[in-house]
C-alpha cells in the first residue's frame, strides 16, 4: 500500500508528459492544416504566426529527442533544461512550459487514485484465489 502511494508523484509526472505530448500533437496538426491553407492563400497572418510558433516547438522537441537517444539521457536532459532556464532559453516545447492549473492537478490526482484503487482491488481478488 505504501509503495503504491509512493508511485503517485511518478504517475503525476507521466500524466503531465502524456498531456503535453497530446497537446503538442493537436497543435502540430493545426499547424499543418494552416500551412496547407497558406499554400491556397486562405490563411491569415495571425494563423501563420501561430503555425510558425508551433514549428519552433516542433524543432525544440526534435532537439530534445536527439538528446533522449544519447547515452546518459536521464542525466543530460534535466541538465540541459536547467541550463536553458538559467541562460533564458526555452528548450522545452510550449506544451511543457505551461503550469497545470489547480483543477487539473486535482483531476489528475483523482485519476491516479482510481487507478491505484483498481490495482488494489485486482490484487485482493488474485490473493483470495
């Protein structure tokens, strides 16, 4: 039981990454649609600015992806992110820079508690058999 509660911060982190990746995916799809509309002369300047900003986010993500496949990535990635913060360079895509609102944190915690409770119920059922 204690081990499961100790995993909650890890699960919170993984859910935050999942949400960030999902948001980046949606924004990238919108970016591609905007670029397609631009080729037809149907995109506004504001839409193009947003699409170009998302393109910068995609490049940032690719840069981190390259670092992720290198040896010692669990050490180098946090170091690069902290170094970027110190010198004023955003190395993370925008979806990962936004702070979670209090409601989002409560919702995520509730989701994790449901998962933990479900796992506990499953383990109790298996132990009784």
